[in-house]
C-alpha cells in the first residue's frame, strides 16, 4: 500500500516538474527586453546559492566536501559545468530570438542522442527499435537543415551539450545536488570573472522594477528546486515511467510555441515528424524492455519457488 502511495506521489511530482520545465520558455518570455546574458548571469549566481543551501538541507554536503578534497576528481565536473553553462545560455538565447520550437526539438531529440552517445562511447547495445529511432531522428535533423535559414543550430547545441553532460555525470557518479552545487560554483566563478573583466556592464545590476528583479532571481531557485523534485520522482518511479514522462515538457513547449505564432512548416514540420517517429520507436523499445525485465523476474521467482 505504501509503495502505491509513494508511486502516486512520485508521478504527481514528476508531472509537476515536467510542467514547470515545459512552461519555462513562457516564463522566460515575460520580460522580452531582458538580454539572454543577463538572465544567464542571474540564473547561475542564484542557482549556485540555492543549490548550496539544498546540499546542506538534504545532507549531501559530505559528498560535496569529499569532491572538494580530491582535486584530481575535479576535471570532469568542471567540464560538466562548462557544458551546463552552454546549455543554459543556449536556452535563453532561443527564447530571446523567438526560436522556442528548437527547445522542444532538442528535448525530443535528447533521449535518442543519449542512446547514440551510449552506443558510441559506452559500448551499449543497439536494439532494432532504437536503431530505427536513431535513423528517423537523423533524417529529421537532416530535413531541418535543408532549410539553411531555419537550421536548428541552437536545438543541436542544447541536445548535444546536455547529452554529453549526462554521459559525464553517468561516468562520474556523485550525489545529484552535490554535483549541481559544484558545477554551479564553477559557472559562478566564470560569471564573476566575466563581470569583473567587463567593467561598465549591467548584467547583474538590479532592475528598477521590483517584480522584474524578483523574476530574474526566480530562475536560480527554480533550477535547484526542480532538480530536487526530479530526483525525488525518479527515486519513486520505475525507470521506464520516468523515460515516458520526459516527453511531457517538450510537448508543452511545442504547443506553447505554436500558440504564440511560431511557424511549423516545410522542412521544420518534416523534421519534427521524423523526430516523433524516433520518439515512438524509443517508447516501444522502452515498453519491450520493461516487459522483458518483468518476465525475467517472474522466471527467477518461479525457479526459486521450485527449489
């Protein structure tokens, strides 16, 4: 009974998290005059502060201190922080130049790209369904590049940086918030250096409008809080369920972009159609893998009962 209750709570938290991520471009677009670099600076600095607070509140500070005491372990996490910085700035830039559809494109593409990276660098097995899905996704990306003016450069930046970031974190495991705190500290050092080396910039100057300042601050806590929520949900849900739910946020982004008038025609429409075919193949493979795992567990239990 408690397991069912935990699963329902995990599903609720996961859906809320996906909705927050899906509506983030809409939230980002509330003050259209705010430069992407300014949003990036505020998000990094206040996320670093919030993540540090959460590390201590959720007792992950020991993992963080262990990392700080081992400089030899720093390079992959420093690189992960740089990738995350590119990803965050790319997101804000997409919203700034009205290319929100590329955020949706990147998020749909991400699980397929992660599979490709796993096959290439981690020697993971490629099933028939994932092979078909990756082929469809590759054709979708190619279709979008047929229209040079609408080539999804930002979308590819978002997808490749986060897929690479995921692989680095998988190969260098650490408590999620401890890793996020270290990575945001790396970014915060870079941002601070940038602010000091460019005198006269106003990227971290508070706005005269209190609501605008509060809005810029909100990106920091939002990032850290959704990280906590996502990890809580992942802990209480099956991996296959988590995999299916990750397509909620790009769908919300897609619908939002279309409602606000961003066109989906020609090569871009063909690209999205092929990406969706790839996503369906991915979901079929996930369902088949879940069924196979369940059957294997049942066979194991039966063999133990016979003994």
